[in-house]
C-alpha cells in the first residue's frame, strides 16, 4: 500500500514542502519496519521450519482483512483518526470497493507466499 498507493499519491500534493515532508515520513525506521520488516521475518520463518502454505489458509487472509477494517473503524470511532485516506468513507463513497481491493491485494500476496512456499518445499503437502 505504501509503495503502490501512498508514495505515488504524494505526487499530487502541490506544495513542495508538504510533499517533501510526506515522502520523507515514509522513509523513517518506524515506517519501513512496520511495512517491510515482517516480510523478512516471514521469509526467515518459512526457511527455518516445515510450515507450508495451503490454499485453505486463504480464509485467514479474509478474516484478517475484515478484522483490519473493523480495527480502522474502531480507531475512527474512538479517536476520529484514519491511518489511510482511502479507507475513510466520508471522503470516498467508493470505500467499500477499496476494502474489497485491499482484501484482493492481501489474497494476491498470500498467493505469492503460497507459490514461494511450494517452490522451496515441493515435497511437503
């Protein structure tokens, strides 16, 4: 989401100072860790144990997506804060499509993990 949506959208910001601040906020240790370090941990976990991905596991991705949307709504109801502008339904009437798109992207990444898992461990089913 950060690399495919948020950083490209910063190009639409007219004020160069605001644009520079927004883009630089994506390259802090916290932001990079929150959005990328989990990939390193997942690859390490995949290589270190006998765990493999199965197509039946995709339902956990659906549950995670629903839980994330509920968390985002709860955060908004409690604090009036949206982490990502595209999740806010008041500004974007098409946010339900964005929620479905988010789920589709997560399922796509799951499929990548499934493919990598079976490429590294083809004998395990």
